[in-house]
C-alpha cells in the first residue's frame, strides 16, 4: 500500500491543473474516506482510501508522462477554460491526445513559450522559486534603458514593498521610433513582474514574448503551434537543474489531520 498527499494524488489522476486542484481542495470539493478534506497535504493511502469529487469516485490511473511546448499568441488565456469566454490554450491543443495542463501563466497580452505536461512533480519544480529555473523574455520597451536604470534592475529593485531578484538584461536592438528590444532573464514568477518593474522604471513594456524556460527554448516554432518535447530535451533540463537531487525541505509543523471537517 502506498501513501501520498491529496494534492499529488489528484494531480496524478489527471484531474486538472495544479492551481485549480488547490482551489477545489480549499473549497471542500473532495472527500477522503467519506470526510471532506481541505488540506492539500492530507495523506491518501491507495488503493485502500476512496477519494470522491461530488458523487464521483476518482481512480488513480497511471499516465505516461508527456511534455509539449506551445507558442501562445496574444489574446489567449493560459488556462484550459475561461469563465469570461475568452480564447484559451485548449483552442490550440485539440490534437494532443494526452491530458496535459499549462505550467504557470503567460498573461493575456503576452505571447511565447508555454509548457504543457501531465508531470505534476516537474511542474511544481519549475514553479518553485527556490529552484531558480530561469525564464527568458524578449521585451519591447518604451524608450532607451539608461545605464543607471539598468544597473538598478540588475541589482534588484524594491517594488510594492518587496525586493525583486536581480534581472539579467541584454540589449537586442533599437527601433526606428526610438524604442528598444531587450532580452530579460528572471528566476521568479511573480504576477506581471516584468511589466510592473519596467513601468516603475519609466519604460513601459509594449510587447512581451517568453522565449525560454531553463534549457527549453521556443526556437522557430510558429505562433499558435505546438510540438512535443524530445526525451533528450526533457532529460537535459533535468540534468541541468539537478532535478530529483534537491535536499528535502523542512516538514510543516501542522498536524496531518488539520483541514479535515468533522
């Protein structure tokens, strides 16, 4: 008999994205052994413990791990469903037979590389800031970035009461209208971090495209198209970031039973 956390169990069932699953757990949508559980870390022993969502019994069915990248266009939401009825990633990946989910977000007005997978552990690894997986972007900014401003961004500025990690900035080209293209690399995923930082610095972002996540690159993949990653690409990523070799973090102090409604 094996034991795992409820969060991982639901991810391995291929139920939904990590973000949606966490929200649904907090909303009390799942029952373990007949009791509503709101703690993502609640232990599930399988196959003995039965997990229900509503009246449906969820079964852990092993899935082959699959990895794809999509060149997301602007005007598309980085989710599989949108309550506002806007275009979503699902509209572009209908031919993918596996049940995969976006890793992280790329905002509505940005385009570029979006990773999709059913490998929840690798997705969590990429999203965790402590692992320092870099994400590279091409930015078109208003005006020309001065040396003093560049140095501040590369040291790490304070924004909204929090110090940002340093950016790595490379000049790419200048436009005829006096604006600039930059390649900016960051290793944290705060919402709209680049747009906010450059606006604060006096150079609003006019266009934003993600071109790399770690060793995974967009290359010449056409806008709106996807491709499956080769096994060698995935293995190279894992080796480069020592995936699976990180020391275990401190255990949370709360009891496992916390979050169970009696």
